[in-house]
């Protein structure tokens, strides 16, 4: 299964969510996207985005500092 990756490292709110919104328009049902970001509000913002748009947040992994890796199923 192919997992698309979106690197939003170095971007600050609201840029990661804006990029996620653009990429999401290209995703098909059942596909997965892994988004990486280091903005302090990144995880909270992605969780809210998933809830608002009824997307499945599969997991969040913590990396160094605020860096998070989040997988979403469409």
C-alpha cells in the first residue's frame, strides 16, 4: 500500500493545515497520508482538521522537539 508523505517541517500555523487541505483534494478514499510537522500546535490542528472533515487519524508519533509524524486515512 502506498503512503503519501507531506513534509510541513519548518512551517508555522496555519501553513501546515493549508498544505494538508491542498493535498487532501488529491487523495482517494482508503489512501493514506503521512504528514510531518514541527509547529507547536501542529498535532492539535491536524486532529481538529480530521475531526471536522471526518478523516481517520491513525496515529501520531513524537520525534525530536515538537516534531510529529501523523498518519491519516482518507
